[in-house]
């Protein structure tokens, strides 16, 4: 009898372990792929790499446009402008149909992904959500004098309280959003941008070595630059670069760039080795990444380097500053220090650019006993298309796992 009780307790405990080892996650590309009417919107999320940023965040609401509504943006503006417009539809809070109809005081300003880019002065990165009653909810720019140009039409999918996808009938356009200049002028002066960002040494090396032309030749297809600051070149750990041959200097500088557009969101979700411009048959010259909250660290095999600031993010070009010179082992030998262990899974730390909203956005709604069927009307027409999550990504839950293992030990000890 005692053995049977022990077995039952063990079975129960391990079932808790299995539950604790899973948390809800999301893949926005897969979610939207289930709905062909959002194929254009989904395609632009992939082209602009916004999908990676959405997937890297633990709590988000996406306001999605069907193919008809996307027609006002698709093919009519530079990709960088479309990215800003879609960033304004990514709310950094959880809103489901029930919460939309229970907004305190009827109106709330909520932070968007556009606010985190640094391209949205004032309130341009915030969205006004207003419950218009009668099942209607309006959306508009938080800029003074803006109208509620967009309306909620239906729910698409929710994974409480991780991600919510809601359809609206038109883009939310903040003042000046669609008239922003194309990035070509800024990109054409890479060295000027680098010098202004405190990377004069790096900019000078690019010019004197001729590698700047290599960078410029990849811009059309995509370019990501990791530019060490002037202080990084003064670090005692940086070898004497004057002892390198011309070919080795070229390899070192090419090692600081990728022939693809890989903004911060893509780096945060990266799980594979990344090829650089220096990657070829003669050497690997690749990088790996790790994250801790919102911080991204690059690993060369010799020493880590932290992403410091974003100098430019204008699809298809992104330029970052980094706090250490990237030292490839192909030039400087084997690793002198082990790469850090993976950081525990944590919720992303809000970017300083997000800041508090003018009217504090309401926190994610607490769990309730209400079911979707008993919630208020999803749309003006009263039709709901909400889908519940059926899968979860497996991640570790170290503290709970340890506690439950301890429980198993105690159970076994008592039974014996």
C-alpha cells in the first residue's frame, strides 16, 4: 500500500514537472499563415524582420490588416517606411476583446514598438484606444488632433497573456509617418554616421583599407554593421593591429559586418552561427549570440562584445555600436575565456526609448473565469473568429523544477 501511495505521489509530482517545463510562446508568422487573408501583412512582417521582434517579446498585441487594407501601404512606400507603419500596430501590452470593452474611462494610450525605435518624437509612438460602446472600438495616433481612423473588426487569435492578434480595418497613421525620407541618403554616408556615433577609428580603417566599398556593395541586398567605439580600440585586450598584414586587416573589418539585414529583434531570436562578410572557404569567421532580457551579446570564441546602441535601422541596413572589438580566432588564436552559460529565460527588459506613456497603459489583464463565448461582442457585427492556442514552446523553469525535485526526494525519503 505504501509503495502504491509513493508511486502515485511520484506520478503526480512528475506531471507537475512536465507542466512547469512549458510556457506559452508564439510564432507570429505561423499564426498568420493559418489565415490567407493576411498573407500580404505576414509577408511584410518577414521582409522587415518585425516578425523576429514580435516573437522575442513575452507580451504583445498585434493589430493586423487584411490584404485589402494593406493595399494602401504595399508597394507604395519604401520598406523602411512600411516597417515604421507596421511597428505602430505592435502594442506592447495585452489586449483581448474583453479588455478592449473594459478600458478604464473609455480611453487609453498604449506604447507601441514604433516608440522603441527612437524615430517617434513626442507621442507619435503611442496609440489611442477608445471604447466607442455598442461593440465598437476605435484606434488612432496619440498625437494631438489625430482622429480615430481605424476600427476593431474581429479577434484572430489569443494566447493569454502572451500574444493577442486583433484585426482592424485600416492602418494607424501618425503625422509624418508616410512622408519619412528613404534611407538611401543616410546610408550613402556610412562613415559620417560612424564618426558621429563615436566610431572614428573604425570609420578610418574602413576607408584606408578599402573595405568601405565592400560594405557599400552589399547594401542593396542587406547590410548589418557592428562598429566598435573608439574606446573599444583602446582596450588593453586588443592586440596590436599594426602587426596585421593588409589581408588580415581586411578580414578583421569584414568580420564586423553581415551581408544581410539583421536588426536587434532578429539577433535576439537567433539560435545559429552567423556568417560574416569575412566568412569563406579559408576560414569560418562566424559569430554566435546570446541574450539576457533586452541585451544582445556577440561571441567570437575569444571575448564577448555587447551591442551598445543602434546608429541606424533603415531596412535593409542596420548599424550598431559594440563595446569590444570583435576578435576572430582565425586571426588571434583560440579562445582565451569560455563563453558565458546561457542566461535564464526572463521577460525582455523594456527599452529606455519606450518610457512611461503619457497616460499609463493598463497592465495585462488578470485571468478571469469568463470564457470567450461569454465575452462581449468581438466586432460590430457580433461575429468572433477567436482561436485558442493549442501548442506551447518548451523552455526550462529552473526554480520550480528544483523545488519539485526536492519534493520528489522528500516523498521517497518518507516512504522509505
